[in-house]
């Protein structure tokens, strides 16, 4: 089963996808945030185009375990996606995925200038790989 991961940001939305065996996640694309409804429509289109069986959306939380402002926007996106799709859509803790993406690029020797770019799709891939590894399912 293919899973699509969504890293929802203020300006951009990173998307990643895994292979059918749920072994490895890879970056898919970045879409520019417009409105919740248009974002949901584009994500739904890509999910259908890529024959996705599940979507995970990164949700960030505050120190009390409650969704912070970004997390609330992600939960609203989940609601919008549920109006467009019948597949399972779940929220998944995205704590530090963007920081992990930046660190990974640093460790790979990517120059400082190139590291200034968008990390959204890589953050989505990190989110998805964490989901795959933690779920322990290789459906």
C-alpha cells in the first residue's frame, strides 16, 4: 500500500510517498499553500494519481501535548481532505521533522546556500519514514 505524507507549512506543503511494500519513503513534491480547500483538492488529486491507500498529515504539538497553531491548521487540512477522499487520513506527530531535514542536508555536505531552500518534501519523507518504521507494518 502506498502512503502519502503531508508536511503542512504556512507557505509550502511538502509531500512524500512510499513504495507499495512500505519500506522506503521518498520526496514527491512541494505545492504552494493557497487556501485550505485548494490545498486539499491538490493533495487529493495527487493521492488519486499515485494510487495512495492512506494519507498521514504531520501535526505539531506544544509542550502540553496539545496541537499548537500549526497543528490546528494541519487538523483543519485533515478535515478538508476527508471531504474529498474516502481513504484513511490520520494525523501524525511531526515534531522536529523540519529540523531533522535541515540536519540531514548538513550531514550530506549540502552547502549553506543550498540548505536555505525548502525542506518541506524532505520533512514529509522523514515523517513518513518514521511512520513506516514505528508502525512495523510492511503491507
